[in-house]
């Protein structure tokens, strides 16, 4: 949550910062602000509740000249979203300014102590407390700027990615990280700091991912990286893999639509190079590394949040089907606060698009502390989870900007399919012949997704019909159940219609009471093992006058007798159904949200990367 950008160099800072903030708006969009420091030591701070575009309008005609500056886009945690709580925040004397992503957990006690010592606060934020603390340490101990930041941070409990500047020194910028992401772009006599690489990519491809407990000190054109206990580190400069095109809309009206349409490619990229049909084998270095352990493993625990948790449920079915391993799928936030029974024999898989979700990371830390082997399925290269895990598999979905996850989900499912098949083969629960068949099927999926995307005009008609609904029900069985959950989540997230996903057979234990002629019921009713049962469930809905939208297999004419609308998807292996059935549900939510004039890419109250508990 919250996005940060900073610049120090020879260019005008403000346009770089504003453009960068727009790229990071997926991380929060409650307010935005910039601090611009001129060579003459004038520090101009502009901040505004609302989006970056509101800030942009509000600063038209203002003095924006500066070569050093920083900006912030906020997802509110402490204090309501208003102009005062917007970042940057100033120290008591106005000497220091800060931007912050994360949460200072001991802010209340720090604040009380500071108030007792005469500090006055303007905002309700934890961030303002931190900058007051830094200034106090600076003044009381007669320390330099860098030392003061370092010493103050030793008193802080919580997570942060911060950038601080000092009015006295326009050539000085300090960044620090613990728990929240921070990337430093290294250009020709200029440096960039940001929450991810997207604000940086058009200026330089050389980046450094700061590690937890590290501080970046930029003085003029010199960058030094130290640990919080003052040990100098040699920075590891990496070349960025993303390109500018992948983070722009490319002619689509919204990022979400672009990302839905990218799925034939993102699924392909997630298995390309890993499957070897002729040799009936899958090459996944992370899995091969733990071959011995996985051959005998007694259970797998999958953890995630939101859409990634839904991918985990698909994973459960896959591991059970192909590798015959018992699986538990856990919400990271619950898992971390229980007293889970875990030991060295467990294999824990964390699924996370961003690789930064605080709860998932904390759950992994817990699992690691108990000796379990930890594995990550992540989309963002170099993010915290892949750096923390023993091994992992990247999904190659490319940057996902729309807050509601689409292509990252199908890429996660693709990675899970490969893992389940590979482990199944190693354990002898999947024959080479069957593996070959499944890999041949997987190869067809990108073109089947393409065909599924062609249902878009029909989905749009259905969206028009149901756009004013207040509730919706999504039903599925087997592999269709996690898809029902994911379909309902998509609708909730972006169109603000209350929607619930349910196992189709559970409907009669509650949700059936809600069904009337106003209730759209989306049913995954493809011709797989549960087909007849689902048809019975559809009839139960129809008997209560519910309106049925069925996701069915091409060629199934019978279903037209039961459902009000039928969206056909190509036939496929049951285990690969999630890769196809999800697509029309994504499109349905998208069109309904657009018709309801909702902000599709930045739905209210949500953020893409949830780096707070
Ligand atoms: C947020 C996003 C969801 C995402 C979830 C988990 O809630 O809005 O789209 O599924 O976080 O994120 P992760 O990056 O761990 O997959």
C-alpha cells in the first residue's frame, strides 16, 4: 500500500515524480503529494486528497522547479484520507520531509513520548511521528542527517520504505527499507527511488533492490548503501526485465481489459520452456531442487490472500489429483496468528502476485521458523517473497497494473498445474503417458483462451441485463468451485455488487433462501465429472425463479433448456478448466463495472499490493 517515488539529479524532478506516482497509483489512491526542493533551499510541498490527477490540477501554475524531490500516493491506514494526512510530512521545524509506505507499529507510544517532550502534530499519521523522531535524534545528539535517520530507525517497530530529504541540503536524499519494497534506479549522474521499477524504467534499466534493514544514501551523484548498523554494502545492480510497453495501456480503455486479453500470452509464457512433451518431463528448477523431499512429503500447505488464495484452492485439487498429496489451503492472515502444527517435514507454498503481501510474508516467516521448506509462486521478480523463500517458480504474467487480479491468477494456476504434474511424476502417481497427454492439452490452452475471449460480445449483452443487480451468486463444483469464488470476488471488487461464491451443492444449505427473480446465478456447468449434479442445482435455482447464466462446454445444446444465458467455452481437461472458465467471469465483472461507471483499474478502498496487516 502507498507508492513512493523520489528523484535526485539534473532533470526537473516534478514531472518524473508525477508520472511515477501515476504508475504506482495501483498501490493506493486516497491522496497524493510531492515535496520539491530547489537548489536555493526552498522546499515546496503540495498535497491533496484524491488521485494524482487531482494533485496535478491543484498545482497548475505553482512553482514546481526543482532537481530534487519526492512524491507519494496513499492508501490510508492511520488517519482518514484528507489533505493534512497526505504525505509528504514535515518535521516540527520544517527542516526534514518524509514519504512512507508501511506502518510504524509502535507509533502511539513514540508519539506520546514526543508529545510529552513538546512535539506538536498536525496529522493523525504514524509517518509524521517518525519524522519528528528523526529530527529530535538529529538535534539532541548533534548528529549528521544520515546518522540521525539511522539512529531513529533503531527505535522503530514496523514496516517501512521511506525517503527523507533535508531542506538544508538539496543534494542529499536518504531512503530506507524494512518490510516494504524499494527499488533504486541508477542513471547517469542521477538516481531514482520508487516502490517498484515502473516509474524508473523509461530513464534507466539499472536498478538495485534494497534489502530489509538497508539504507540508501544519495549525496549529489554518489550512492552508498549501508545496513542500519552502519556496515557498508556493495550494491548489486540488476538490469530491468520489464519494458515500457508492458506497463502502458496499449490502446485498451483500461489496464484490466488489456490484462484479460493478455492471458493467451501470459499463460503460454508461464509454461513455455518448462514443458518437454517428447521427453514427458517438466523442468522446474525449484521443484527439482526438492525432489527427494517432495517424493515423500506428507502434506503441502498453501498460503495466500485474495485471488492468490483462490489459486491455492485450485492447487489443492491439482496436488490431490496428480500427486496424491494432502493439501491445506490457508488464508495467510489466519495462519500467521494461529498456532499451526508445522515442522521440518512440511512443504509450504506461498502464492502472491506482488510478492509483497505482508500477511503472506509473515506466514512464511512463521513456517520457516518451524523448519518447513518454503516455496514461492510470485509474479514480481526480485520482490520480498521470492527473496525469502528456499525456492520458487515465477509466473511470467508481466506487470499487472489493474488492482483486480486477472492474468496473474491464470498464470498462478498454470504454475500450479506444472508443479502438480512434475511432483506427480516424481512420486510415481502420474504415468509418463498421462503426463504427456496433459502437457499436450496445456499447449492448446492459450488458443482455447483466445476462443473464450471471443465470447466478449455475448458477455457484454449479459452485463447490460444484470448491471443493476444488487446481489449475485456464483456456483461451481470441483475445479469450478474456486472459479465461482474468484468470479464473485471480481464482481465485488470492481462493481461493488455484493456477490458470493459457493460450492453448488451447498446452495441448499443457505443461499437458496436468497434466490428470487432478481438474483443472477452464475453457474460453472461444463461437461466434466459433476455435470449432471450441476444441472440439478440449476433446476433448483430455476424452480425459485433465479436467473441462470451458465458457463458450458461448446456443443452442449441440452443446457440451453435450463439456463437463461449460456456462455460456451472450449472443451478441456477438467484440471485445466480454471484457465478457461475464469475468462468470461472476468469479462462479466469488467463490463458491469464499466456500465456502472466504476473505476475499474482503481476500485474504491482497495490496493493492489497490501503491505500492511
Ligand atoms: C490485494 C489485491 C488482490 C490480490 C491480493 C493478494 O487484495 O487487490 O488482487 O489478490 O491483494 O495479493 P498478492 O500480491 O499477494 O497476490
